């Protein structure tokens, strides 16, 4: 078993080891979910079904994931986030291997749309662990964890594309499952800790991160998750995240198909999404870093605005120019909303019911995603292009940006309440 004292002697804060494990979990969960679009055309051809039918399986996945988030969040509040994360990492790994046995939309909907999607509804436990281990550098820690999704996409999407095109799509999903079983599950068991006191009784010995976290308080901190919905910030965060779901899910599922409709090869489209992920790996970390320096609502509003510009690029440009413009500009915003939204929720409403609250906000994200996946599939089947869906994305991102900018962070966040209340 890992000994905290050995890490202290080397001046390595144990919380960063936890960040590393959660980074890998997101690489597995988010990274592979972002790669769903690789297989849409393959499954459609093999099973002789249209884009809307494949979209149904993806949409079910986003819906199930949304409904799972508050359930998993409440389980984390009750039993602790570690045990939940261990079981989720195990289920994601096994279910990924099962996807390889899919032979129609119905089996795919069960393995991917239900099993994997339920087990990746882990926004709550991730938020709890990081909020308890980090205070001053909470944005950086959450940004680093979410960078796992970006780096996972950068690694997995080109890899899975290569395997699927040169061998089979079944082998691609088996590789995903083995990665989880070999790396993510064992590390989740042995490294993750619910909170600092699970390692050492005197939290002050673990440094300023823990001591700062234990002193936090705010005017809207809740003992019941239902109370949070009596205040405006919860609705502003939920609206923004609903739009985030619309714009990320639609691209994750339909980006490759959009590229094919523009006479761009699957390989180049996958490569561009890998570049998007690389750019996002940097930007999501930077957004977390700067949100520790400035108000998080400002960074969050800018992220949504930047994504709106990326969607406009797909509408106003064409072909490979549009592809690469979206990859660069979109990459600056892709997963950057996650650490900002989670940190704001923690600091405005406290940690007692954080799992439930983050789960509910994530549910709004996934419900938006589920609706968008179906909408984009129907738009393509009816009109032969994605333009109408993309305009929905642009308009909704303007709304999300305004909702984020108008959050009264200075009034309600524990970062500022603590400072001005004393």
C-alpha cells in the first residue's frame, strides 16, 4: 500500500496522485465516448441502417448518463466517492469489451447506451474528491483531471480509427476495455482516497490545500440539495451546462459524418479531432489555472463564446478550412467548462451535497446532449447537411455565455465570501 509519509518526504502532495488516477479514468471514459463518431458510418453500412438509427443508440447513452449522474452523485454522498469510482471503472472496462459483441442497434444501445453510459456518470464523485483535496489550486486540479478527457481523445481517437480501418471495429473496443482493466481499475483501488483524513488524522500535516478547504463557507451552502434550486446560480450553471451538452454531444457523434459529407476522409477527420483534443488538453488546464486567479464565471462565459465562434466556422467556411478552423478554435473550449462549472458549484453550494448537485447539473448536460444527437441525426437525414443543427448550437451558446457572465460569483462564492466576511 502506498505510504503517504514517503510522498511527503519527497514533497509530493498526495492529492496530485489522485489527480493522476482521475486523469486516466477520464481518458478512458470521456476519451472513448468522444470517439463514438468514428464508428457511425461503419455501423450504418454493416447493419444497413441510417444515421438517425445509430444516433438513437448514442442519444440513449447521453440520456442514461444524464439520469445516472444524480444517482451516482447521491451514492457518493452516502457511501464515499472511492468505492463508486472503483465500481464505475470496472463496469466501463467490461462494458467496452461487450460492445465488441454488438450485432445491431439494439445490442449497441444496451452495451454502450446503457451500461457504459451509466458507469461514466461520475461527475459527482470526481467533484467531491477534488474539492476535499484541493482549495487554493482547485481550478488547476480539476483542469488537469479534465485534460485526461482531452488527452484520451488525442490518444484513443486516432488509435481506434487506425484499428477500425485496418483490422476491425470490434478489436478497437476490446483495446479500450483492456486499457481500463489493466490500468484504471487497479489504480482506482489502491490510490484513490475519499479525503485526506483517510490517510492521516492531522489534516494540517497535508499542507495548505486541506487547511484552506476545511475553512471554506458561503451564504448559499446547503444541507439539502433541493435548497440549491431556490437560488439563481444553480439555474444559470444548469442552463450553461445544458448548452454544453448540446454542442459537445452533437459534435462527438456527428463530426466524422459531417466531414464525410464535405468529402473529407475519415482518417483526416479523426486526425483533426485529435488536434482539437490536443489544443483542449492545454486550454482546459489553462482555464483552470486562470480561474484560480480571476472569477471563474468570466472564464466560463468566454469559453462558451469561443465555442460559438467555432460553430460559426463550420457554417461560414467549407471543406478542410472549416474542419481545421473548428479543430483549433473549438479545441480552446471543448472540455474547459467542466472544471469551471464543478468548482463554481462547490464554492457556491458547499461540499455536503456536492455529489448530488454536480450530478444534477451533469444531468442537464447529458439531457441536452441526448436531444442534440437525435436532432442532428434527423436534420442530416431530412436536409442532407447539418446546417440547421449548427445554427441551434450557435444561438444556444450565446445564451450560455450570457448566463455564465451574469452569475454573482463575488456575492455567493466561498472564495470571496470568506475574504469579505472577515
